[in-house]
C-alpha cells in the first residue's frame, strides 16, 4: 500500500459496496444467512438510522457483549457510520469485570445476547442495574431470538425506529466524521490491576486492516473463515475490516468449535482461515479432521500467542495453507506491527514474526538506557506511526507511560531483529501471560486474590503449556495455620474472574525469592513452578 487511507469505516464499506455490489460480504453457513456488499451497506444504513432515532450521538460510547453473531458485524459498521464509539466486551466477563468496564467506559447503551457458557448475561446486567449502579447506562438492547426480557429493547425495533430518520440525516452525520475520530475501544488489562480502554481511530484500524490484507495476499475473490472472537482486534480488524478493504467474503463462526470450522471451510470453499495456535491444534487433532476437504484453503493468519513451529508446519501441509502468515502486535498498535509475507520461507514463518509493516517505524532499545540497539541484540520493541492508539480512556498517566514524548509506543515486549529486518519476540518486560490467545495480567489476579481472608501474599506467573502456550500458576503465602488447595482458590475465583484468568496451579510458599531491593523475582518462581510440575523439586 503506497499511501495511507484517509477514510472512515463507513466510507470503506460504501466503497466496497460500489466496487463489489454483488459479491458476498457476510456468510453465516450455520444460519443460512448471506449478505452481498450492497445488502450489507443497506442493512447497516437502516440500523445506523435506528441508532440515531434512539438519540445516540457522535462520540457516544455503546458496548456490545456477544459472540460472533450477525448483529455484531451489523453493529460494527452501523455504529461506525454514525460516529458512535463501539466498546467491545469479552464474552467471558463476569459481574465484577463487566461493571468496571461499563462504568469506566461511560457506555450509555449495551447490546447483549442471552449468555455464554452457562453465564446469563441478562441476569448479570439486571442484577447490577437493580443495585442502582451504572447510572449512565440507559439503554439495554436484546440480541436474542426469544421473548425480550424485561427492561430490554428487541434489536429488531432498531431498524423500525430508523424509518423516522431520513437518508439525508444519515448522510449529514457521516459527513461530520473524520478519519481521526476515535471509533473503537477495547479494554486490555494492565499491571495496575485495572483494565485500560484503548482508544482506536478510523485511521488506526482502517489502515492496519488494509496492510494486513495486503501482506496475507487477500483479494476480492477470497472467502475468509473467522472463528476468532470479534471483540478482539484479531476479529474486528484483521478479519472483518481486512475483508471489507478488498471486497472479500467474511464467514464468521458464531462460537468456536473445531468441527464447525472444518465443515464451513469445506462447504463454503473458504480460501483463508484465521486462528490462534490452540484453534489450529484443535482442528488438526479433531477425530474427523481427515474426512474434510480443505483443499480450497491458501492463506490466513496465526497470531495471538507464540506459534509452535510444528503446528505451523502441519497447518501449511495438512490444511493446505501454504500462504499462512504470522502477525505480531498489541491492541495499542491497532494491532499489527510486524508480519511475515506469503513469500517468506517456511523457516522465516516459523522462527520469526516477520518484518515491520510499511508506514510504520520500529526500533529495539535498551530498556534501561533507551539507547537504540543493533542487529541481533535483545531489547524492548518500540513502534511509531499511524498505528499508535489515541491513548487510554481517562488514563492520561498510563498513556504517557506507554507513549513517550516523541510518539514511540513502548510495547513492553523483548525482541531482537536480524540484519535482514526479521523480528523475533524473545520475552516480555511485562509479566503478561498469554493463554490460548488471551492476555492475562498477573497483577489483576493478585489484587483479586488478596481479598481472600486466608491469603497474606500472592504472586502469579505463567508456566509453559503445549496446548495453550502458557497456563497460570499462583504462589500463595497463607496466614499462620491456614492452608488452601487449588480447588479452594478456583472456587473463590469462579463467577468473579473470567475462566481463563483463574489459576490452574497453586503452590503454597513461605517466603518469596527477592532482589536486593526487595522485589519478587518472578523468573525464579516460573522456573520453580516448571520444576515442581515436572516432579523435580519441592518448595
């Protein structure tokens, strides 16, 4: 891409509808639902006008809490067309996390489905609202198919209300938007224990999506299967927006099930497939894997956590994804910073995260001195350019800590770059744990566990795991004469933390290994956890 786009998500969609009116835009094989690009533009216009009829203003924050259902995609584009900021909610959130996000984000509207994996979203939000909390949240919109719960509005009413708003009114609203407006907000946990709202603009994500599509060789005849969640950048930027940027078809999977993915790829002749390593592993190891015809596949992205070499090789050979790419980044960078290309060697694609994207600056610095390092020297990866977030919502101090005075975003990731410009991620300055593509920040879990009456201190670390990349282990110091089991800890966390954040290993400890200045040496705890799990040592 020679020059950066200066357009909004709405103009991106209308451009695709003009160029590829009859191309399939959205296909839900599970539901038998299909939209052409012209139909997608028309449908999102109806919903956009409905949102205006509700009184939703440019810059207003509206949240969505749902799996990859059709309404998610319709709302992604409808909200963008009226300039409302879409706040994405992780489907695994529990009451404590949901209340914090909705309160901190100042969301006025919540679109939600019935629930997910045994958690009733309806009961949860009604319980929070009954306690008189979230006074700014004035609209609840039901995305389910059954009877609409009390105090919620059915989603179908949105388009009906839009009939009172003229096309000219929508056009006027769209003309008032600029590409530098914030349009998307995703919450990523921080080391302080408080999730931070990453503010992303049209300019950030439209361009990142377009460059990603170019790197993976995506074109207007491609059909991309999307099992990754839309509430992450992987879903709503690298997948949906990437497709719209080139007129490709989006084929979302409502809820990840490996066989549903395999069926969709075969039935719809998908040419691309997205996924975190654990998804690809689940597909490759499914008992019925061999019976599916995946010969139509060519490209896709594996990202979200470190990509095992052997898995990558199997995906390329057994799933026919010869052009699959690896991408690296973070939500704060819209998200992709580096990516391999379809022409890179297998070795490059399994051993590196590729080269820096065009229109992006990158450097690796000594984290102590700030000095820029040379080839093959390990340091902190920093990036600058169009992709850097606007900032953290209502967290100026955290924003200034992440983005320096010269505009460099400090990722907190350790990396090295070879003489050819290929980057290897070697570790993290931060203690973040990546479990199956989900980012877990130990401090958030530690802060919560401190609330247990029998815990004096707790340190959470990640330990390597073949399936998920990493799992969470908690080293707990109990009060005198008290003890805790793994089951005790998991029971305490259940319903309060997302399932993937709940510790999967618990070790009791009397004293923590400390530095001379009194800081806990977490790397020693990580090594100790590995040894204990291998049965080679005791605390």
